[in-house]
C-alpha cells in the first residue's frame, strides 16, 4: 500500500484495529502514548547517534541499518496515530492549521534558505 494509495484514515483504521484486536485501548491514554512517541523517537535518534550529517545519509546505503531506521520511524508514526485515535484528533485538520500558523511565523521572504 504505497502512500499514493493509502489515506491517513486508512492508517488510523488499521492502527485502531490492531489496538482493538489486542484489547490495548485501556492502556492508550494521552500520557502513556505521548511517552511512547518520545521513547520511539529516541530509538530513531539512536540509529544516527555519533554519525555526522553526511554519515547519516550514507547509513541509508546499508540495508540492515536502513530497515532499522524505517521501522523506528514507523513506530513513531504508529504511536502518533494511536494518540490521535485516543484523543479523537482530526490530524489532517490540525496539520493544515499548524502549517498555516508556521507560515505566518516563518514567512518565506524572511526564512527562505535559512533557519
């Protein structure tokens, strides 16, 4: 299921089904899920720890390392989707709203090519 054929709603439904099949919803509160996001993000960061910027790019050439990176990123996304499900957040709406806020905070004419 490539990105082009999969909606955010599809992914949320799959995550919800996975959680429901295991009766895990009772453990999925905002505190626990936000902590899980941070933990998984730290595991993703660990894949790049001690690498330079260019070495982090080169790490993708190693199949085993790339697979670990992909799965850690997937874990972060899965927990984000789980949090959205638990809190009944419309992710598409909130992402669009946040991008609009960020566009006002960081106008292109002042921030193009620089942080």
